[in-house]
């Protein structure tokens, strides 16, 4: 992951200048805000509000809260006076670390979904992911000498990924990693979980019509404007050589849409691409699919599931999705063929 850059600005953009009005409704305009740094990605907010001032207030609220979650869930950087995931990792095998409730809640959520996904998403998998991160970083900096991690190094790291050794004391709000060589990595859940919590905060403050996208992890709130139009979102085509960058267009209301794919973060070794989603069984990048997309209400749940079913054979993943209420998925196979969960089609034809 690249080093975080300093926040450049919050850029308020009036796009299209669409004024929407229905009988008895006040005029609303579409606004957008975009800012950098948080979760090492681009965050974008789209909303329909009556005034620019109202939109600016909401975008600042969303930014401020996302910044809090970003700092708490960061595994690479320290922040003055704040214990975060990195602090927990730094004290592995040494002592429990007192942390904010928002970290406790994330870890409990992650442990719950570790069980539900048959261990396909493990926040205690950091030792293995760190090996791949280092090799990928070196490979991107020196492409001619890029290498993949030796399997013996990966196997050794995998011996320090037992999630049962992540001890959470809710009463005292502490976290302790019993294994001194263990490290947490919440990359498969933290961004989505934070997006969901911040969306709820915004809704409680009266945010009724908007999209929050954190690096493509999208949470829609309400409908578009005042005329009850659904939000239309494009699912990225994992085939970068295709003339169509959008694979499918879907229509949603109050839903989260999260995709995982082999086209996101990767490096190339001897002509083969190695992406960042590591199969916990093989310890190598998952080979089942090129991409998967989840549509459900909760963004944290969508984030977890997008990684989980990417690491599962289709039948296993479909069985999991079908067992979850109001949750649908789309799979893109390595050959480009698309498969859907039972009711995904309801998002395609509007």
C-alpha cells in the first residue's frame, strides 16, 4: 500500500446542476464532494440537497467521521494520543491495549463473520498478508526483479494466524494478541464497516438522498433526488482490454454495493499477475474468479462477503449468499462468464 498523502482539499463540485422538483417539494440540486487520503483511496460523496451549505455540512460530517475510523483502523501509522490497530500489533505478545469501542465493535463483527464465512475472511491473517505486501511493493518498485514469496516463508507466517488468540475484553475495552508474531489486518472489512457506521451517523443527522463511495465501496442512502429514482451504479469490467469498462448497470435504493477483483491491486512476475486477495488455504492469490460483486444493505457485511466468496468455489459461495436475507451476488469467472445469485436480476432491469 502506498504511503498516505497529506489531505489536499475537500473539493465541492456542482455537477450537471440538475434542479429537481416535484409538486410541493423544494428544489434540490445534485452536488459532489471528493477528498483524498482516507483509507488510502478516493472518497466521493454525491447528494441532492436544497442548498450548497446543507451539502457542505453533510460532506464535512462524513469526512470527519471517516477520518476517525481511518485513524483507528490504520495498521501502518501512529497518531498522537490514539491507540489503533497498529498499536495492537505493536504490542502483540506483550500486553493488552486499551482501545476505542469502535475498534472493539469491528473486531467482534469480524470474528462473527470469520465463523459465518468458514474462515475465508480472517483479520488475524496479517502475518501472511504482510509477506505478500512486501513482495508486491518491491515488485512494483523494481519490476524486472519482481518475485513471489517462497512457500516456506508463507507457511511459517500462516502459523501465526489463529484468530482465537485475539483476546477481546469488552468490559475493559482492551485487545491482546497472545502470539507475538501475529498481526491484525482489517483490509477486508474495515473500509466497508466504517462506511456503514458513517452512513448511519449521516442518516441520523437527516441525510436522506446520497451516495458515499470509499474507494468504490458504495453505500446508497434513499433514492436519487426527490422523484424516487433509483441510484444507477456501474459494475466495473475486470477485463481491462474490453471496450466496455462497465460490465453491468444496476439500480439500487438504500443498498451497499461492493466488488472485489484481481484487477485492483497486483503486480506481475514472469508475465503472471498476482493480485492482493490471498486464499487462506493455498496462501496464494485466489484463482476462482476475476471479480465478484455483493449487493446488500450493510456495507460492512458486503465488504466481508465480497472477499469471502472470492475465496470460495461458486457452489459454496452461492450457498452462503442464498442463506442470507436480502443479499445478492454476481460472479465473473476467469473466462469472462457471469453467474448470479437467485434474485440478482431484480437489480438489473428497471
